[in-house]
């Protein structure tokens, strides 16, 4: 038996909101030129078509399952079903919206399609659904339908449900005829994320990049909706606006460049224990108390590491490509390192003098400064400055490279592979 706390949990409400949002996103991806879609404006979701027609959609989600573990069927006395019909009747007949007369109500119905969307299951045992289908196919008359409705109401004891049903029964024959013609159902609409990804795929996005495009579109539209709600702006978006502002997200899914994101990074080791930070401090390239700067540089390294791990995991690159990339990075570093330390090495080779700590630090800084100017490319994908710098911090953290002329002697002993 469910406790009171179980019954009042926010989980069911939360999934209902998510269901509504993901259906909105699914329909947004299907917009055509001249159309617009809104969420929580004219209805749960509404679509204005280019020909002046409008679609009102009521979204109903359930977590209820039957004894076999499957989502329950939509019953003929379903509360969500009748509440939706009740709400639409109120909208159609709303005098405050200029629909006091039959002509105005009829015009509104004729230009509107009313759709109930649910993850509940369609079934032949639902007499209401069957009656609506039969009426549309001219198998029964409007009188037959009203007779069925009258009997349904007589057998309904729930007062609220009874009120919803009577709101429909009390409409005129001509009202009901027009309304039933425009009433539709989209049931068994359960795996919306799969449907969304299918629509993304239909836009010629590469199979390997569908998840990345989905995540990018999802996060951007969620952010847009949140900002609009906070600013008291109606959440309506046209095809033209969606194309203009978000086509770049799909473009990235069609090209051969590796996906690059701005996901947050997480530090799992004290910043001063990072070997690349120790290397920077020992050429005086960073102040020991500069915590913010240390974190900034560490975030560059972690972003690079996260991207490389993700590319390998998803098969965007293979191990051999990564090895070639790292070797090229090391070669670029070695050329820069040799140039920066040429004078020190010459003095040592000629036994002229032993370099001072200042000379060692300056040569190391010169090497670092030049390396930070390098713009790297992996698998035909240019890396920005942060990721390029992050790659060298990553290599110096292992340590495969260093900045001081004596870096191997000082740091190689810290290399866990040795």
C-alpha cells in the first residue's frame, strides 16, 4: 500500500512535465516553413500551420502499469481524457475570446484540430474511442453517439467525471458533429527520445553524432524555455527562428569534424598535486598563491582529456590516431624545447658555465610561451587555444614533456609508467 508521502511525490508530476517538453521538442523538429509551435501558451502544446489552421494538443502521461508490467490502456472513463474534452469545450465556447455565437464557435472548430496525446495504450475495448471512429466513418449518427454518451454518464458515479461528460453531452448536435470530426488521438506515444533522435537522423546527421546533436538541441531549447518563462515571455518558436538559431547544431552533426562541447569538468585530485602545476611553478610561470589561475589551467587540461576519452569511447578516433597525434605534439614540443635551451646546452657542452636558476627558468618560460601559441589539429579537427594548451599540460602531467632543461631528471621519477 502506498504511503501518503508516496502519493504526493513529485516524480509523477516531473515526468509529466518532461513528457510534455519532449513531445514539444519532437514536434518542433517536424516543423515546416511558415509554421510555429508553442508550449503552455494556447494549450499544453499548440502548432500554428502555414495555412491558418491550428493544432491544439493535450499531453497525458501515466506511470501506471497493468499486471504484466505494461502501460495501462486508455479507458472510456479516463479522467484525463474527459478533462481534456471539457477544457476544449470551454475554450471553444469562451465568450471572453469572442466566441459567444454558434458561427464563431463553428469557425474556431473548423480551423482547429484537437489531439489527445498519451503513452496510454489504444485498445478495442474502449467504447468511446470506437464510437468516435464509427461516427467519423458514418457508421453511426450523432444521435447514436449521444445515446451512448447518455448511458455512459448514467453509469458514472464520480461527480467530477460526471461534470466533464455532461459538458460534452450538453452541446448541440451541430457543435458535436463539427467537434468529433476534428478530434484525434495519438496513443502509445511512449519512447519520445527515440522518436526525437529518429527525426534528428532524418536531417542527414551522421549516426555517430546523433546523441551529440540531441544533447546540444535539448540543452539549448531547455535553456531558451527557462529564460522565456523567467522573463514572462511566451514560449513560441517559429520554423524560421529555429532554423536561424539552431541549424549550426545540426551542421556539426553532418561534417567530419570531431564534436567539441563545453561540458563542466570535475577535479578529482588536489590542484597542487598535479605534476603539470609543479612543473609550471618550478619555472616561475605561475605564482604559488594563484589558485584561480591554477584552476583555469587545470580545466584546460581536463577538458582536453575528457574530449579525447569521449572520442575514443564513441569510436570517433582510434588508438592509432591518438598515438600519431600525441607523437606529433611531442615532436612540436621537442623542436621548441631544443630552440629555447640551445644557449644553456651549448654552455654546458663547452664547459663555459653552469646555468643559474634564473637562466633555467627563463629558458623554460620561453619554451612554454612558444608552445602555448601552437594550434593543434586532430583528425582534421582544429583545436582551440584552450584545448591545444590543455594537450600540452596533459603531456607534462604524465610526464612525457617538460619545460626545464633538467625536467627528466626532476620529474621522470614521478611517472607511474616507469
